[in-house]
C-alpha cells in the first residue's frame, strides 16, 4: 500500500472515532535487570489496556466485548538511541 493509501486509511479511522484523546506513556527501560525490548513493551501495553478496559466497562468488557478504540504506536529502543515510549 502506498503512503497516500495509508494516510487515507488513517484519516478514515480517526474520523470514525468519537471524542479522540491522545496519551503518551513512558515505559521503564529496565526491571529487575531485564532490559525492555519491543515484545515486552507490546505485552505491557496489552496488559495496561486490559486493565483500563476492565476499569472503564467492568463486566461488559468480557461479556459483550466492549472496549476502548485504541491505535497504539510504540517508539524508541533498538539502535534509535531513544527510550521506549507509547503513543495511544
């Protein structure tokens, strides 16, 4: 898909979301000697969103599949020299 196609799809997605809110989360880069990588960052975000959806929607989250619409972007790490952080 071309850049223009991606941009069009992204705009369509953003237009379909009611009351959009932006959030940036900084992640701990090391816990108990284990260095954060992309996979661990992804798992951390999944865990965070599961807890957030449970707090917001309660049992409807599991029973009816209600959840917040989120577009996560993980940045940093690797050879970029930046710390891992997530934009939601």
